[in-house]
């Protein structure tokens, strides 16, 4: 049995990272007048405001025709 992904693992990995960043919650941090840092681990806040979300897509070219998300066999035929 072959251990081939038959698709693009990089696309899936990027989607996972972006999803994690969208859901990221960090402890609330306050800086006092005396420049002391107070971390409230019980209160979480969202600090990332993604304006745009990158999308990774794999394409294969076959005689000038683009094929989105080619399988391993299709990728091999396109070379």
C-alpha cells in the first residue's frame, strides 16, 4: 500500500493554520500606570483581526488547460 496523499497536503496545512489564527484567543493583558504588566489568564480576548484570508489552491496544467486540485495521477500525467 502506498503512502501518497493524492492531493495537496500544503493546501490542507495552510487551511489548518488560518483556521487556528481565526479562532485564537489570548489572555487579556493590561499595562498599569507604573508600567507593570498584568495578565488575566481567566479572561480571553481575540487580538487578531484578519482583513483578508489567504487561500492556497493547487493547479495542474495539461496542454494549456488548468485543472484545479489535481490527483497524484493527474499531476504525473501533466509533467
